[in-house]
C-alpha cells in the first residue's frame, strides 16, 4: 500500500509556534485594518517563515497489510459422532475455510475432544482460550464454534470472554431430535454384603410428557437378567443385595425409541463396591504359647474384626483342685458357639488345639459340617500332633487335606513360596518372597504330613521342601493348614521378621471367597479405548476368551503369559455398555464407556448453552440444517451478524516496508521563495 502524506517536525515547541502564529495573525489584521501597503507581501513572508518553523515534509510509505486471524473451534466429542453430524461438521469447516481465505484472513482450527481430563465433557471454551493465548489481540477477527451445542465449560459470567470479539456458533444437529437415556438419580458407591440396598433411576425420552411404560432390563455382573416395567419420566426405586465383597457391576438397559440418535445412553452401568459389615472370627487356642498373643494382636488390630478368643487352660478331668467356678467370671458358652451360632462366624481358627473334653466330637463334627456348607477354617498346628489329642485324630479329618505322621521336624529354615504358590493369589508377590532365599526370618519347627490330597495346593514349603501352607476346598467351604506354630516369629521381628500380617489378611480373604483372591478368575478392565482381559489360573496356559460387546459383536482374545499364573490380552473397543467374557469355563462382565459420563449424559443438539455467550459477543447462532451462512468482513463497531450471514472483524492492520521523505523547507528552492518574498516586501516598502 503506497501513498504520499504531509508530516511536520516543528523546530520549536508547538505552544511557542502557536503563540507566534497568533501574534503574526494579529499584526496582519492591524495592517489590513489600517490599509498599509505591502500587507499581502508581509502575510506571505510571515506564512513562509512560520511554515519553515513547522518544518513540513512529504512522506511516502510502502505498507503491507497484516492478515487478521479467525479461529474455528471444532467439536469432535462423542456426541458429535451421531447421525449426520460428522458430515455436517466437515462440510461447515470446509466452507468456513474457503470463505475466510477469500477475505484475506488466516484461519486457525482447534479440535476439541471429550473426556481428556478429570473434568470431562466438551470443553470448547478451553479450546478457544488456548488459541487466543497465541494470537495478538489486535489481530483477532473472531471465532466460530462448530458444535452440537452440548458444551460443558461455558462460564457463568460471559462478559470477559465476549470482550475479545465476535463469537459465532454453527449447530450441527437438528432441532427435532429424539433420544432416550437412562438417568441415575441415586446409587450407592459402597454396599454392605447381605443387606438390602437401593438405587433410583428414571428414563428421559425428552418428549416433555409421559410416554407409555416400557420393559427395562437389569443385570448384575452379567448374570441372569431381571425385567421391570418403567414409565418414562417417573423415578424408579430398585432394591438389590450383594452376595459377595468386591466390585459388582449393575447394568440398566432400556429399549430404543424409533429413529433415536443413539442407543449408547440407553444403558447405564453402576459400579458398587461390596464390603463386609464386620468380620466375625472365632479363635480357639488349645493352650497358652508364645504365638497366642500374636494371633490375638493381629486379629484385634483390624477394627472391622469381631474376635471371640477361646483358650483352653486345662483339661476338665485334670487333678487341679481349683473349683471350676473360680476359673472364669462367667461360663464360656461352648454349646452355643459350636451349635447354632457357629454358622454366623466368617472364619474359625484352631491354634495348636488339643482334643479335650471341653469340645466333644459332636462340636468338631459341627465345625466340619460348617466348612462343607461354605464356612472358612484355618488350622495352625504344632507339637500337639505328636499326641493322640491332635486334630488330625478328630472328626475334622473329613475337611483336612493332609494327614499328620505324628512327628515334628525341628530344624531352622526360611519359609519358601512353591511353584504353585507363585501362581496362587494368597502367596503371589508376597513381600520378600521373590528372592532365593526369601528375604524374611527363619522358623524352626515343621509338622510332618503325608502328601496332601488331590486338588489341594501347597503354596509354601518348610524344612526339606516339606509342605508348610496347604490350601484346599472342602464342599462349599475352604480350609487353610499352617503346618508350623512359629509364624509369630515374623511379628516379633526375629531374624528380620516377615509379612505375617499380609499373609494372614490374604488367607482370611481367600477363605471367605473374596473375588480378588480367586486362583481361577477371569476379569477385564478398560484402559482408554482398549479392553484388557486378564485370566488368573493355576495352570500353565490359558485358552482364548470370547468378548461379547454391547452391540452383540464378538471378539476373540488370545491370552499371553504376563507372569506366574497370569495371562492377559487386549481388544479395542469403541462402545458403551456391558461387555461379557467367557473362556468356556469362567464368565465375567466389564463396564465399557468413553470415560466421560457428562458427554454421554445427553447427546441432543441444543442452542441454549452457547446462546448467552454468542449474544454477549455480538455474534450469531445458526443451525446448519438451515444452510451454511455467508462469511463477511466488517469494520469494528459494525454489526457482526444478520439473516444468513455472520461477520469477522476487519482490523485493518499493516506493516511498513519502506519510507521516503522530502523536506519542504530545507531545500534551496524553499529558501529562495522566502528570500523572494522578503525582497518584494522591501521593494514595496522602499517606493
């Protein structure tokens, strides 16, 4: 851009020049008033003199226009992938790019996807602010949002953002859209096992009036479906009871409407963590010994444990003359504990128990029956196995996987994790057990037993690789046999100590059938857009797993070893809902989703959210189903929107490439003109 202009560089301060000009004007006025000769020449001379003091010059500048910058904020969230929104988005961006280029402006595109941070949702405003951080304010021409309008970060106060310039919105969806969604009103995150819990939900059809009742399906952990009738718009209270601790998945699925946008939000998945109210433990100590207090301290250290400790101090037929009434403040309720109340205990522990008349065979038969019906039993043995009073000579042999030989080995050893133990979740990864020898203290006594029964797992070994910890299933229950009474040495820190608390915790949870400690388990978890399948097994290999996705599509996952007893595989997923897994033996369920519940909550297009911001910024809001608006360039303070058109601000900035300047009164020609005026004035005055 080229052009000439006049510039002044005064030789004196402007106020002084203004004063001189005023004096010259007064003098000229007096000369004209008195009709002095040469007034015109005097005026010309004074004018030339004042002009010289103002030092005028002619300047020519070569300028290059600076392109204004517009921003297109493109919504690529999950809700933007429904219907014909992707096509409309692509067409609108292409048209916007072409028209902005035709205006001589630069267009910068920012793509925003949902679920990229902990806040979730579609964060278009954050995308715009990132773009504005790199644009000089004087070059910003405006921004255009291409979105379905489901935006989750529009500020309550829109004025600061609107001050940047015109903001426009192109809505990709349709004004007449239908979509049914399952809305969770209230759901527990934790639930006590065995106690009734409640969740509340309703169906939202977006119709504004109640619809006909529909059949809704509920499943827990991918199991047998339950059908209930729900009227859209009305809240439903559903009662459920968890039968195990650990994570449980509850899936709610509603039938699809005709021509609805997506069925992804027709499903809702609630993850509920099952917890036990109290862990009731019955500890029976056969006689006082060094490890008895350790057992008690370990169990009492957990506030969730209700412990009943029963220690037999002497035989009922002993020669001690002390009256029985003086041996205890109250009679110990053995008949009640080992009768009707036995089934209320979560775990029964026999610690170095000797058979005496205190617990008749009938009570021990009750314990064996308790195990077969689903109970949990832990037996810790010691020197008492060398006597006929050993538990291995009692009715409990029906549920014990080993048989004692009647001898005890006294020899120092470090408990070692066996090959089976490295696969079993009770001992797998036990702190200190990965080294050879293990990084924990020594024990000094092992109960000798015959080879365990088939199906039992020897997970720890003692002296001479003899069985030390044996786990088995008996009927519906489980039994753990600790073939040494020296575990307490770890708690006392002897020879470096060991993880007795962790071992006991895992044992108790395995005995009570906690899902996380099952040795044969199939599970899956979503990581981004990938479903990771894990198979835990005591076998050396694992078969393929069939994954049934929410859409009904199936994928076969080949599992690869990922450590002792662990096999994993992955499958890409892009669906929301409940996935079901099966390897022919085990089944499992996993919740799938985009990790962004806010985005999936409502996928209907709307103009309500962006309208306050667009209006405050002087922009326009257009539905693309009505056609793409024309893009214009308008000067600042002009209207930025109208029927079927929107405008970007033309800032008119330019940069100077070259400057040429010609002073008017610093040349000989200007000096000659001034001398000529003075000469004519002198000549006129001299006549």
